[in-house]
């Protein structure tokens, strides 16, 4: 694993991403999601393109690499072309 791909081991809270930024939830098997806001001590994330939100611990979240962003968006477009999502 490359250092840039690892979740940070920070003492304090990481910087708050901008609304809609793609991030990786390392606590859920490197799941990519859109940052939707803050819910108490957690960050709300949702799958790229919509779906049910989930909560993530901010210390377990990192910005998505370009490769991860492209993979998530391509998966969404493929599902849409198969008629699985609108």
C-alpha cells in the first residue's frame, strides 16, 4: 500500500471537506462516498450519484485519489447504462 493511499493517523480532526467532495471511508473497506455534512461527531457520506447515506468517523476518512474518483464515477455510469439506477 502506498503512503498516500493510507488513512491518516491523526490526533485531531481532519479538515472539513467541501460539500460534495469525494472521500474514502477507511472504516468501511475503503468505500468511496460524497461528503454531505456533519451529523454530531460523524460525517455523513453517500454513494456517488445518490443512495442511502451512512455515517463515518472523521478520523477514518481521507480524500479520494483521482483513480478512486474515476473508478466510483465509472461504476455509477455503468450501473446507469444497465438500468440499475436512474
